[in-house]
C-alpha cells in the first residue's frame, strides 16, 4: 500500500538514498544500505508515493483506490470497496 504524499517531500539522510529511473515517467528511491523501497516518484510533477509501512502512525490512512488494476494477478483481490483504475484511465487523467 502506498500513500500519496504530494510533491513537497523531504528526507533526512538523503546521502543514504539511491534513485533510479524505473520507467520513462517515474523513479524509485531505496536505501543504499539495506535496499528497502522508500518511494515511487512521478518525474513530471515530483509527486511521491511512499509505502504505508514506513510511517509510525498509520491510523489516518484509508485504502480508497487501486491503480493498474488491469495488470494485477488474477488471484489478487482486496475485500474492501475501492475505486479501481486501469492503466489507460490513470494516464488519461494527466
């Protein structure tokens, strides 16, 4: 689960973070020491999506949207009601 944290994101210890281009339009950041995934960032607007497990307080999060639903494995299904968006729908809104 990822949390949309917007574009105004800063990290302490940035010298420990490596970033690579995972596609033409996105980057991924990870810890240089342990390899933990730290964020997913859209290049164009620097919007950050951060794994919910990184945050100490997760009580305010709610699971509202699933993206790239057309790329999920057929056996993978969440029980709660969410907005489901295909890859085409995601790129059409930009």
